[in-house]
C-alpha cells in the first residue's frame, strides 16, 4: 500500500517501489491528480496512533569543532588535539569534552554519530541545506525542510502550527539565503512559524498572538473575511499543489484567538527555578519554549542556536581577529556551558513529563572543523568529518555510530551522509519511507528523502 497524503494507493503484489516510480506516476496521473489537491491539507500518518509523535531539532549554527567537543583525539599531535581534555561519561568507553559535564551524565540516552561527512562544499549554507532538508540545491529547486515534511505528513494536531522555528530563521551566514528552512514546493501551509522574538527578553511577547487594542469582535470578523478573500486570490495564483492548503491567514487567526496557543508561548507560566535550569539566555529559553510547544501540540520544533556567524560569540571558531573571532575562550566560557545546561535541562524535562519516549531530539550542525589548528589558533570549515547526535523516541542511547581516523580528518568506518540523518528522524517518528510519499515538483510522488535510516540507532 502506498501513502500519498493519507490516501492509500494499492500496489499489485510484486511491484517494487522503484518500478512503481518508473511507470506508475504517468499511469496514475488521471487517477490521483484531482485528489492530490485535497491531500495538501491532510496528513499521511495517523498521529493519534503514532507512538513517536514529535521532534525537536537543535541546530548549532556555525558548527562546533568535532575534535574539541564530541570526537576528541587526546593522543594526536598538539596542533590536532587542541586545548581541551576528554572526560568519562556514564557509558564505559565513551568520552567527550570536559566542558560538557552534565551531558556526560546523560550519555546512556544519547547516540553519537561520529562519521558524518559531505562533499558538496565548505560553506555554512551547503551544510545547512544538507542537514535541514537531506539535499543540496539551488534557487531553481528549493527542497522542503524536515519540519515542513513532518507538517505535510502528520498534519496539524492543535491550534498551534505543526512546524515552528525558534527564535527566528537563520540569517546571513556568508554565502546567500538558501539555508534550507522553508517549505519549498510544499507551499505556504507547511512553512515554519517563526517566533521572531527573543524569549529571554524581559518584555518578550509574541506579536502575532495579541489582538490589537481597540479591535472589536465585529472588526476582527471583518478582517477575517477580507483576508479570506485575499487568500482565495493567493490560491489561484499559487501552484495547483498548494490550492487546497489551509491558508496561512486562517492559521494566523487560529493563533490569535486560541488561549491554548498563548499559554504554550508564555514562559511566565514556568517556575523561576525551571527557567534558571535552562539558562536565562536566548538559547536556553528557546529550548524551554520548545518543550512547551511540543507539550501544546506542535509536531516539529527547530531551535537555531544563533542566526548569523558574524560579529557575535558563536560556534564558528576561525579566531580571525575580526568578525569571525571566536576562540577557545568563547567555547569554554560561553558556548559549551550554555549548550550543556539547556540540552540536559530539555532531556530531563521531557523525560519527567513522559514526553521523551514520544519525541526524537536531534542535535545537528553544518560540518566539522579542520583537524589542524590554523595559524591563529582557530579551526576552519571542514565538511569531510564531524559529529552530531540523536536521542529520545526509540533511539538507542549509550552508543557511538562510526568513527574517524586518528586525527579526525575523515570517516574511518561506517561513513554517514546527511540524508541518512533525516531518514533516521523520519523513521524514528514511525514513518515508513518505502510506502509514504509526498507530492514533489510537478505533482509527481517523491520519496521523503533519498536515503535509508541508520539501523544501528534504533533499539
């Protein structure tokens, strides 16, 4: 049985997915193209039956050096091993950087993937596109981010959007605006909802959830009717594959009038102690909000740790003395502790509330950093090897998938490419990648990602 949206297309016994895609799309065009329009507002998986329903992705913009964090090489030459020492974790044989002491106590829940690599290019944007979508692409073939894919497959389960990004989208990282954080051809109904505000700010509020002062119910209804008419015009001008989307305007009004949505975004409902546990900074409070949103019914939350790599403390450790002047001191004083606190608080919080078993948590980044320190004592972009990790859901913790050579320059065994990470997230959320399709460009059915899950990750 083949799922396109939540419509099931029977396949004859013995017909493979490959042969179906080769001959079936043309043959089925007359059968399902009219129906495809209505599928845009429907999901492919019954969310009420799925055991693993949610995903939180933490994206470390700028990318930490793998040799300084989760794939340390203490026996390598000085110019390779860097400044930090490894420490033991609660899993025998697994060591990580000394500046993640809280994470070290949670390693039994985490699966490190140390053999990630890609060959496309060394810009931040190349890596962002790979890790957000499972593809690299250009402006003529924009692919949907994983949150939009999940929105399309599962659909919305509450007044809250299915796909939210905190605190905002990735901005300027040096090489264009194709970061892989849009819905692409899936259309406006599956675009991420961007908070576009700092949840750590004293005056934080979500502007889209506030009814303007003095706006009466009748005027609100009149505005709704006007926007409905505008939306009908938009639908006629968008591609056919988005004609039956639940409109972005309607979603905005649902948020505007929903008490549940307002409460999900209201961090003042948390105790001061809980907010302190995550860290009173943008990243920490974004991670706390991610938990609240998952609890409130959001399917997929992405937390961007930074929106740019220029002129601020971030993971992009070039040590160039200018706008990219992050150094070891920034790692040990700010970045590592900030991540250690927020990430472990999130895992503890999800577990205590019974949400970790139904939520995949993925920590991703664009690439690794050069095995040898540059002349300034920093590390530059390096997509040939790096480490990311997953936990939650049915991810089997306490393990390492793959390894790099003795100086961390390339995968030594079990090389993993970015699409396999996305495939693993989808598989972890209960999606059968061989039978669940989505409409692609030109409305032909396409696979969610061209890769297989990493089987070692799963219990």
